[in-house]
C-alpha cells in the first residue's frame, strides 16, 4: 500500500509511511533563493540586536552588583580591627 504525500513528492522517503521518512523529507524541499535569503538576514540582525541588549544588561547589572556589594561589605567589616 503506497501513500502519497500532501505535497505530491515522489521521493521514496516521503512514500514510506514512516515518521522518520516524513521528517527527513522536510529538508529536501527547495525554495527560491530570493525568498529564503531576506528572512535569514533580518532574522540574524534581530538575533544580534537581542544578544547585544542582553550583554549590555548583564554588564550594567554586574557593575551595579559589584558597586553595591562593595559598599555593603566595607560597612559590614568596618568595625573589625585591621593589623
């Protein structure tokens, strides 16, 4: 019993009826280069902007944490006699 895929593909992987064949066949579909190129560039730009924002937030947060914890630790040990 042969099954026909929804996209009409004639690959044996698509017609095997197995889940693995269906998953493997998803990567074989070819798209126009013009359609696929533009979303990839804009997607990469969005990812880079998000990563840059996260790095800046972590740096600012780390600086503030060190600044406030330094003052807290100095106040905590201000009564300890030093040699």
